[in-house]
């Protein structure tokens, strides 16, 4: 049976482990705010025109990502 709602750490580690979302929620939370630029920015200026939304400039957003750091998770696995 495959578990959902978590992930496993394996391979070249000392202690392979499987973590649930509850396990991850117990770890220290770190947050970062990142501006994200669409890879399609400037697509409207290309000739010949290509399919898709004809973005000019400005397809940018900002997102805040929060959760445990991968480094901390990998420390548990050694």
C-alpha cells in the first residue's frame, strides 16, 4: 500500500526514513519570500508569433513559501 501525504528519504543515507505531513509539521518552520518571473515574459515580442498568452513585460508575482528546511530533514537521515 502506498502512503500519501508525506515522502521518503533513501539512497545514500545512514537512516532511510519516511515522513508524514504530521512529522513535517513538528519541524521548525522557515519562510522565504520570492519574486517569480514567468518564463514566458517577452513571448509577445517574438516573431513569428508563438502560441500561448502573448505576454509582453510584467508577468511577475511574489509568493511566500513556508515549511521545514530540506537541510533539517536530511540531517535526520544522515
